C-alpha cells in the first residue's frame, strides 16, 4: 500500500472504493495503465486542485 505524503503527486483515473480508517482514508484505484492498488491518505493532508488555484484538506 502506498502512503501519500505532502510532496508526492498521485494521479488516479478511477477510484474504485474509499474506506475510512483511523488516521485517514484508504483509496482503491485503477490508474489506466493496468495498475491497480491502494493508497493511504492521512487526515489533514493539504493538496491543490489541478489548476493550482484551490486548496483542499483531507478531513
């Protein structure tokens, strides 16, 4: 399982499921290149929209 940090960029074409777990969220994804996997996204992680103008925080 991947753990997303503040300096990493992850592009997910299709999120197949989302699970709330203590301390964050687990996303199951398919990236369009025959890669399936899971990533852990910790709470309070900030990220920007694709255009870079909006900021979001994982709650």
